[in-house]
C-alpha cells in the first residue's frame, strides 16, 4: 500500500511538471528577423534615441581636422531581453568615426524588444550616426546653429510633455487615410535662444498631407527651454519623428 502511495505521489509531481511546462512554453526561436509584428524600440521612443546619440557621440578630432564627415550606418541585433549584440559598421566614413559610432551603439541601454506572435524575438536593426562639421566664424559665433551642446533644449514638461503635445494636436490627413499612407515624418527645426521654434522643415516625409500636418504641429509648439553652451544660451538644431500609423478605429497615437 505504501508503495502505491509513493508511486501516486511521483506521478502527481510528474504531471505537475508537465502542466507547468505546457503553461509556460520555452521560446527557443533563435532566428534574427528583419520585420516583426512589434518592432523593437528605444526606451522613451525615437526622440530619446536622438537625444542619447547627441549627448554621447564625440567627433574624433583627428578626422574632424581632416574634414571627414558624413553618416556611419551601424547594424545591430536587439535581443529578446532588449540587449544589443552583433554591432558592426555597414557603411563607414573613417576609422575613428566608425569606432566611435560602434562604441555608442554598444553602450546603449536595453531596448524594448521586438515581438512576433506575442513572443519576444531577435530583430536586426540599423542606425545612422551623422558627423557634420558646423562652420562657426568668430564674428557670427552668437548666431551659429549648434548641433551638439552641453545642455540640449528641453520641451516644457520634458519627454512626456512633448509626447502628449504631439498626441493631442496631430490629426491624420484624410488623403493619407484614403491612400493607405502610414509611416514616420522626420521634422527638423531650430530652438532659438528664447526657446521659440524656427526653420521648421521636413527632413524625411511620407506624403498624403502628413508632411504638412507634422510641420503645422511643430510650428504651433510652445517655447522650449533653450540649449546652452559654455553657460550661454545658443541656437540648437533639433529633430523629432511624428508617427502616422493606420490602426483600427479608436484613439490614434502619433508619438512613436
């Protein structure tokens, strides 16, 4: 009788283990995908990614002195846990600029991983890092537009304030809806020394009225907290992406 009880307990434990495994299946997919249901995302969205790159990339002085400039394209994989791996230069401009771009990408904090069928998967991605020499003649130093400064401009209320402003004010153009147009419009502008926004222009558009709508919303933004260099307020070039995404009926999120 004791032997039967022991066998029943063993069977019960084995059944519990099988049930637990059935409820929590292991995700053993090691495939590296290019496009998935939910693409990986930098923590805080594209604006935070731009800010991270701006604050962390340092222009190598030797190559800057040689007039080397342009975009370094870095490929990498966002792993299931959001960590970054397989970082490599896809297209470079110079040894030191390439190495600096790789360093910054490797140092990135964990992303929100991509998902396929509701499960996190490995996703390949690519990031362009732009090195541009900004001419600043001494006589015009106070009016020059800066790209990298010690203190970047900030939207009132910070990152969340900017996301809320965009989400509240952007309207999806009917023409774009009819044509099934969706995607991100990248808008560049200058934050002036008084925080006002000027020189608003589309850097990369998608058409269907989305470009004009993105520009309209950026132009109506309230004054920012201006950027600073050496303790002085300066004009700073900035860029934000505005996302137009066709979804099921309901509130639209243009922020990411």
